[in-house]
C-alpha cells in the first residue's frame, strides 16, 4: 500500500477509479466501517455531520451538547445529548437490520456498557484537571 502513495498521480487516480467500481477491492483497501469524530475542545454547540460514504457503514460522532426535554415524570430538565449521524450502503445493509443495530448502539451508549467505575473516575479526574 505504501508504494501506491508514492506512485504518480495518474496511477493513483486509475487505482481509485478501479476501486470505486469493484466492491471487493474497495473493501480490501478501505474496510467496511468508517468512523469520524467532530469533537473539539471547548466547542459544545449541536453539530451533526454527514460524512461521505464509501463504506458499508459510516458513523460520524458530533458534539455533546445540553438540550432541554421532558423527563419520565413530564417535567422539563436539561440533559446532555450526543449528536451522531450514520450513513449506510443500502445495497449491502437492509433498513430493518440497520434499525436494530441503531437501537442496540443507542442502548449501549446510554447504559455506558463496558465502562467500569474506575474508568469513569479517571475520566472525571482528567476532565476536572483541564482548564476550562
């Protein structure tokens, strides 16, 4: 792969053209999942992104921002929301399995699955030690 980056421009463009038309080559060189993060220190406004989708599934994680919404008791409260978008290749993934995946991903994120108390404590200590 490193040799391709040093190749002349017309060779790289030819390979890109060939990969774009062959899903097996595209998967071999680019993989099947794209993930990008738009987090920025001190930026907390809502930010969603629609990433270019050459992958089977692309996730774009935006910012964490505060929104006001109703809780289970019907009262308004402020809570943190993660802005996230996804793009999928419908020639590979059908809508129903994608919806199930999205629901499972949301549940895992909301429950902080896989994060133990020690990790949470270290993250909070790191956050509190940074100047605001």
